[in-house]
């Protein structure tokens, strides 16, 4: 890409997972850390580093990026190439090009260096800076930040060197006694329905397990793989080896998470082997969704109709089962609100968000995916997300939204159950006709009204537009006071305004009071706001501890909220500060089980630390 295109991206979307800007006056550690992060991050495909650009932050809404015209560009390019070849544990060969950009309001041109860094092969990871060694010399690219690797990150990068996938590996202590013969018979039953004369129907249990990658020969024994245990394991084996591997189906009243501990939600915990768990949870969802009905053309026979096509529900659940990260000890969570379904799945998407709708599958669990395909539960063409979108829109529903969060290693899906072009929605959108709302903007406004927030990536997927166009459209909706922007950089999202939820002359929407409550939660006390503002871009650890503890003294906060207040990346805050504050027992994790989000609260020891720190500073 040309420097002008990248600069336009910066000014429309800010820095993101595949784009970083630096002034580039010298080739220091900051530049090497970004190169290291782009080289390491699994599935990212590398990224662009733009040298010779500065960020101007004293603007009304977003920062503005402008070229600074590099001097001695030949020396900088030579030094960068040399550092890439020698500063890391392996030589890196980025593509380095010199571009010129016309300066605004001037006939002058500025020199900008465009550096294209490729992701290295899995067998060469982790890349790290030689002088710092492992793990501290290795970095990952999380959102728009370069995050120092932990020992766990390094372990994951080393594990990815293996030619076998995680679901093909074996667990110490597992044996064929942990495989249920009843589940293998159930597999044959389902397989026969899908393909009556399939060859594997006549195999013995051991040969069948070997053929479908659910067992391996280790020494002189046949042992089950992780795929074998998850698909066909006994309930005792699943509890023993995978205590958190379950699917939780939650029914919540209303359109938002219940924060009142006195109001309970219904939960179904499904701990069956995957070939039974998938149909069970799909059936529970479909049975639970309110039905409409129609009468057949001939006769008076009633036929129930689900507002969400049944194939969409099945595709949604089977994708979660196939693509989740089974290294993470956390359940798949399906939440049914009155207006939507949400699925929260451990494991970010291996496909980039830009390729969600393109054919081709990248799965971290190929053996599990193959069995799901053999049973007719799923395709292997990687067209599941596009199929769901086509079916939802064909049913007159809003397009689904999918969000991949690398930082939290999570994939979220949202399906709205209300018809987008219903009379109610059309009448509501008519209140904004003076703004000439486009069809894409209408989809976004409907989504934010139902879900409560929207991101650039959500807008991109719903309307199939570029990230630049999505940012421009969302800014326009902000400028006409229908949305309000929150967060910064990779944490940017948009909330509905009162004008959106309650247009002039319309009966107030109940969501307005919730919006007011959210706004009050966002407002910092004056003294605390002064301390947060004084942090600047770089602060000592002591200052950061002081501000974080004071924020949590003010009220319990999530990592994302803390990161928002201090204008830092959430993963950087969690890894660099929150983990240490927990270790030092200055913070503790809140025990409010009515809130699905992890929050931090200050301890008595933390309060004493604050008091002593204040005395020291006086």
C-alpha cells in the first residue's frame, strides 16, 4: 500500500492491529518492538509500519496524523534493514520503501518510509529481541499495541511449531477406557443417516478411532486424542480432563445483562460429548425462541415458524464447537435475550475480519471439524458466516454480527430476532429522515438500538464496507447526534444518544434511563480526572499504580474501563499492572456473580498503600 493510503487509514480509523505510525527520527526499541509483534502474532499476516508521521492529539474529537518529512532517509532505511537482520534471534527481511506525500495547504512534499513486515512461519516463532532474551524480548500485536509476551504467550508460540494440531495431541493418563462405546454407536447411527454405505461403518471401534484421528498409537498402546475424548469421552473422563468444557445456555429477561442479584436467569449446563452437546443446545435454543405461526395453503394445519432460521442456529453452534480454543478452561456461553442471541466463544478467529465472508476455512481443530462434516453437521468450505448472513437477511432480519477479539482470545456472535424492516422499525427510522439516513446507516442504527453499542468492525461486517468507510459513516452519525463515541484506538465503540432512542415527540424509551446511568458511570470525580489527565503518554509504574488503585477505590471497574480511563490498551494494563497488583494483594477480583464481566476492587492493603504513598509524596 502507498503511504497516502495508509495515512488516510490512520486519520479515518486510527492505529489498528495491522498498522502502526511512528515519527521515525531514529531506529530505537519502540520500532523493533512493533516489528517483533507483527512477526509473531498468529494469524495476523504481519502489518505496516509508517515512519515519518506524527500524531496531533489536541483536537476536538480524534487525533490527526501528519507527515513530518524525514531527514537522511537513506541512513534510516539502511539502519532499519541492518537492525532487522541482526537485532532479533532470526534475521527479518521487511519490505522497505520510500514514498512522498503532499502536505496539506502547501505545495511541499514530505518523505515517509513504508515498512511491510510479514508474519514469520510458525516454526520460527517466537521472534525476540536478542538483548532482552525470552520472554521479555518477545512481543505480540494485540489491537493497536505491542504487548510484551508472558511465559504463557511464549509457550503457545512454541506449541504452534508442532505439525499436529492441538486436538490431535494426547493427554497423559488417558486410555481407551475413557471412550464411550455408546457414543461410538451413536456416531455410526448418525453416519448411516448421512451416508448409508460409508466405509467406516464396518470398522471396529479401534480402527474407527484411528481412521478419524481420534486415537493414536503411542508405544505399543492405542490412546485417545483430545478430539477423541471431546467427541466420544465418557462423562467421567470429560469431568476429569476438561472440567470447564461445557456449553452454558442462559435465558435472560429483557435486552441487557441482569445486574440485579435478586433477579435470576435460567441456565442449562450441557456437559455431553460434542456429538450430543451440539444437537442438544441447538434444540434448546430453537425450542426457546418465541414462535410465529402460519396456516398451510391447503387446509387449516398450523405450522410454527421460528423468527431465526433453524439452519442459522445450528450453524452458529457448530461453528462455536469446531473453532473454539480448547486450551482455554472456559465454557461456550449462549445467552438468549428477549431481542437477540449472543454467543461468547473462547478463541479468536484464525481468519481475519476482512475475510470472514470469503470462502475458505481455517480451523484450530481439524479432527473435530472433520467429524462434524462427516455427520452432516457442518461444511468444510469456510462459508458458514456468509450462509448465516444470507439466511438472516433472506428472512427479513438484520444481518448477524461477528467480532473476533485477539486480546481476550474470544469470538462473539450476535443474532437479532426482530425484523429489520418491520413497521415499528420503519416508523422509528422515519424520525431521522431530515438526515438522509442511508440503508447502511439504518442497519447500524437498528443494531445499536437493539444491542446497545456498535464498533467499526461490526459496521464493516453488517454492511460489507471497508474499515475506512465504516469509520466515516459512524462519525457522520456521531456528528448528527445519533451516536456518541467512547474509548480510544482499538477500544473505540459507539453508544446510542437520547436523540436516537427517543426522537422528538416519541414516548421515552426505557433504554434512555440506562444510557443516563452509563453516562454517570463514565464521569470521573474532578480530583481523579486531574490525576488521570496528568498521566500523559508515559508514566512511571508508581504513578500508574496510584491512579489504578484510586480508580478502583472510587468503584469496582473492569479491565476495559480502567484502560479507557487511563488511555491505554486493555491487555497492556492487565499484563503490566493488574496482574502485579493482584499478586501484591493491592487489588482483588470482585465476587459479584450477577455481572458476567470480571471487575477489580481495592483491598485494605491497597488502601494502606495509597495512604502511605500520599504521605511519601507530601
